[in-house]
C-alpha cells in the first residue's frame, strides 16, 4: 500500500484572491513553510493574543551594536525559534553575516521540509526598524 506524501497548506497572508473562485489564495508545501518560518522570525513576544511565548527576540537584538557577537546572538535566536515552533523544518545551514556599512545582517537559512531530499533556502536581511 503506497502512502501519500504530506501536503502542507496555509493561507497566503497577502490575502490575494484566486481568479476562478474569489477565495483567499493558498500556499502549499515549501512556500507555506517558508512563510511560516518568516512569520515566526519577525514576530515579537506578546504580539499574538493568547500566545505570549510565540515569537522571537530578534527585534531587540537588532538594537545591539552591530558586531560579530550580535550576529552570533541572532544565529542562536533563529535556531531556538525554529527548533521550538516549527517541527516541519530541519535546519541544514544557517549563516548570519554582518554588513557593517549598512548596519544590517544577511541571513541565509537552508532547511529540509519533512522528508524532502532537496533543501529549501530563505534569504533575509534584518535591520533595525524605528
């Protein structure tokens, strides 16, 4: 008996409509997991009602001096958030690089979704927001 592959589905948070039905568009598989990871990383603690522990401390870390120590703190925080709140993801590679001229951090995150054999990559640029 063959087993069907898991399909991960989530709402598209841009709330675009599908042309045929007018319903809210969906994201599937890798795109759904990428959106989930991005949302977890950019959500602060206490932003989601009834889930005060969900989120990360990334926004506060970005207001620290832009040094390699801060890049290491960001890497640790990203690993903790993904390990705690996204069970579909297995991190393959995580690189946080400091861009001192722009005072930003470039994040390269490669991970496996479920049993996929090809890694999925996410690139983020983190900078302070006032």
